[in-house]
C-alpha cells in the first residue's frame, strides 16, 4: 500500500506540472503529443482512483475522497476532450 501512495503522490505532482504547462505558466516547451498523452494517463489514473474510493471499506474515502476524485475526473475529461 505504501508504494501505491508514493506513486499517487508522484503522479499528482506530475499532474500539477502538466497543468501548469498546459496553462502556459512554465517556460518549458513540451510537445503537444506529450501533453495529450500525459493528460490521458492522468485521466485514467483518476478514473481508477475514483472507482477505488467508491468501493473502499473506509467510510472517509467513500464520503470525502470519492466525490473529490469524481469531480477532478469530470474536469479532466473536459480538459482532455477540449484541448
């Protein structure tokens, strides 16, 4: 479980970096294909995270983190399909 959490934290930092890049707030010029691929991979990760939180045995994950992950996933779908 520890390594899954480490992976999740790392992926969230990568998500933050790509969001800043997509918004034009970094000085790095990243190829468009790299941006699109990363957006899709992050979307898939959040989709799995949402499903995992919905079926979690932990009440806090079901009541707090499942709606939050769903909210982020919905906005990621909007970003990925409109960019």
